[in-house]
C-alpha cells in the first residue's frame, strides 16, 4: 500500500480453491470508507437472509482501513461475518503484528472476502498483493501458540475452539496475544476449515507528508488523557474503577463489588509484570509469566475470570486467561459460561451425579476454584460430550437446553460484558441497542454517568449512546487504534482522508452522517434477519436489585427502560418497533441499497419530550459537551484484543 488508498479486494472461494482480485466500487469507498462500513456493505450485499452462520454460504471478511499502517497507535484489522452466537451482524477487531504485516502483503487491496468451505483444513497465505491456498497439514489441531510457531509469517488463526465450532471462538494472532474476540468469528473460520491466514509483507513507508502528520497526531496522543492513562496502567485499571463505583459483576452477577479486587487490579498487575506488551512510548498492557509461558491479561480477564468467578489469585486468573488465549475462546464468553454452570449447579439445575466425559460433576463446581474453571474451559473448547458441549453454544443456548435462563444475563444471546448496567441506565441502553449483542465497545458511558450521579437526564443518556455509536462507526471504518483513535474524534479523521485524497468526504459533518449510514445499515441487516424491538430487551437479571457496595439495591425498572428505548428509536429515526424508516433511508442515501426482503417503516417513534440528540446538524464533530472525547473514563476496559 502506498499513499494512495487501496481500492481492491481479494475474493477467496474455499470451495473451488480460487482467488480473484476485484475493484471495490468507488461509491462504496466514498459512503462506507473501509473496515466496519465497507464490511457491512459487502455482508448486506453478499448474504441471503437466513444464511447459516456455520454453513458454507456465510462470508468472512478481513478488512483494513484506508489509512492502515499510517495512523498513530497499533495497526488493527476488522473481522466481519454473520455471528454464529447471535445471528446478527458481527464486526470484531484485533491489533498486533498480523494487521501490520497484512497491510504490506495486500498491496492495493483493502481486504479479503472469504466464501465457501474447503474440502480439507487449509492455510491462506497473502503476499505481494495476491493470495494462495495450501493444506494445513499437522497445524490443524494446534493451539494459537503452536500455530504461530509453525508458520512462517504473521498469522491470524483459530485454535481448537474455532475448529470445533464453539460459537464464541476467536481469531487469534501473535500467538494468542491478540484476538478478534466476541461473537464467534473464529467458529465461522474454523467451520470453513480455514486454519490460518498468513501475512508476509512489510509495513508501508509513508510519504514525508504522512510521516509528519503521524508524528503530529502521536504527540497529541501522548498528551491526551487516554495516552497518559494507557502508559500508566492500561486496561488493568478498569477492574479498580468498576469495583469502586459498584458495577463489577461478581460471582455470576450476584454482586456489584468484589472483596478480592485489590488482588486483581492495576497494582497487582504491576507487581506481577515481567514487562509491558510493547516497548517505547506507547507500551500497551502488562505482560506476566504463567506456568505455561507468558500472558497479557487485559481488563476483561480479571473482571470476568477473576471477580466474575470469585477468584482473587492474580496468577491463577492470568493462567485462565492464557488458557482461553491458546484455545482461541472469548474470555468474556468463557467466563460467563463457567459462571452459569456454577450457578446452575447451586440452583440444582445440573444433574449432580452425571460426570460427563471430563469427570466434572455439579458437586465439583464452585466459585473461587481456578482448577475447575480451567478444566471446564478446556472441555468447552474441544466440545467434550456433556456440559462442555452444551456450553460451547453459549449461555443462552445452555439455558434453553437445561433451564436457568435468569442466571447469567445475555442480550441477543451474547453474554453481557463486565459492567453491570444496574448501576448505569445509559449502559443498559448501550447493551440493548448494540448491533452485535451485548457489547461495551459501541458505547461505554458508564463512568461518565457514575461520576455525574443524579445529573444525567434520559435525554443525556440517549444523546451520548447515539453519538458514541455513530462516532465509533466512523473510527472503526478507518480501523483506528481504539486508544490512539481518541485524537481523531474532533474531526473524525477528515484531515487524514484529505491527505490521501480518499473519495470519502473530508468533512466532519459529512463523516458523522457516514457513521449514521453505517449504523443504520447494520440495523437493516439485523432487521432483515428478523430482529426488532423484542430483541433489544434486557434480561430479567437486571430487574433484580444488586447486593452490596455503592449500588446496593439498584435495579432496572422495565417501564422506565421501555420509555428510554422509545427515545432512542426516535433519535435514530426508527419506528416504535426499532425498524429504520423511509425518510431516514432517503436522508442517508440508503433507499436504493435496501432489498425487498428488508422491512422498512414509514413513521418514526415520537415519544413526548424526545431529544433528537444524535443528528449531525447539532453535532458535526460527534463530540458532545459532556463527553471527554475518548478519555480513559470513556473507554475503561476497551482493549481491542478482547473485543
């Protein structure tokens, strides 16, 4: 890739073993940019409604942005597909060496579009602007570390979890240090019998103009609150915050604080650290040694595998995280699955006398036991008959099969991540309206609301969530580093797009509208698959009061939440049932895109007192006055590697 943005995509058909280069329509680049936006446009175009996510008809994309390799921070890529866990649109992101090498390997291509299913386990190698397919051989069955060691080049691969179709399997790179995590992109890759994508390319060399621009933005990041926070402690600090304000899910979502938090937070990570993830001025998270090697336990690890499972031993939690990393299974999904099993055992839902193949009985399951948790995670990854196989399909599927639907919360079948919304109504709205299921990455207003206790109105909550989702849709189409991307928020990357003469509008207001277009398109994808207001509901778990800490007794009132959802739909220009309307599609130039299978509403929701909040007209920069614009408070725990 030179300074000219890439305008082609490599189409890989695993069924017939062909690779073709094709041009991306210029209007798609102009309207969807890259990353999330371009991937969403391809998925909507390529997939028939009702496509089996684990069948050969599903599509898996690896997409970069028009500025990949040049933007400050860590290079990233987007993995996009239809989720086997939720059935929704899925975009997941990962950093590290693989996307850095992929930029150089792809040449003038912005990504890979993978279709079909290989007849045998396969490796896809990308180099010099082209791609080749070869048998995976003995690397099939290897974990993420073993695969990285066996392959010549930077690799994104699936571990045993992906090979076995675990519906929250990840795509791992850098030996399992980075993951495209939530929603099961690894299961799609594994069932396509694609073991690994190998990138053999060098990072691009920027022109003097782009090098100067990068240096300028790196200086901004260095002086930004996010940059200072990242250098000081990184995502390890997020557990301390969540515990302090009472939104740390503990022992299977039964409490909001953890008595062992001091043993898992940032100070414990510093004490255990053998160094930082990367050297230099932007060092990343802490690297620690474990019994099996090394691990980089990011924010979700101590929150979900520590507090969530009642385990207060930092080394044991780091080892659990490494187990997930090597097996290629989502940390948040795995931690919640184990928590569900423990609570189901306590409630008498599991048969206490049926050991299954792994020998684990319900009597063995208990909070605070890392060895039992590790064995259960392993049994999930290889789908051992019994509990492991049931949990491999996710918490919601396990509850459907065995009972216990109210034990561990899910939204659209995705386990809720590590911030309890009973202490933040805006966080509840963010979870419910996320386009891929319960997700803290689309919008994370929890600390802003917690630090403004009593000062937020429902209009503030809607405005913040809408704007966060819209702005991140733009930044994820640039595929910017989640942390360094904070310095792109004021103009949404307009200065950078102008510097490479990209066809997307180099104007903040127009780019904000681009974010609206992308968010609306992913909603249209989901609506076409049958999703509506009923899928934006919150689980019954959150109607029950929290226990202990500063949020003791807090709960979500269903009637109040319904009114908040009405406000959100009105701000988005969607109907009362959550379906985008014809006037909105006209405004966003989507009318000609929508196919006959996609429902479109006529009239938007109009609840009394609605604040339109998220329109580009009153927020051209996507940065509300009460939003610090990407501060660590705005993104606690937001590691792209546990995305």
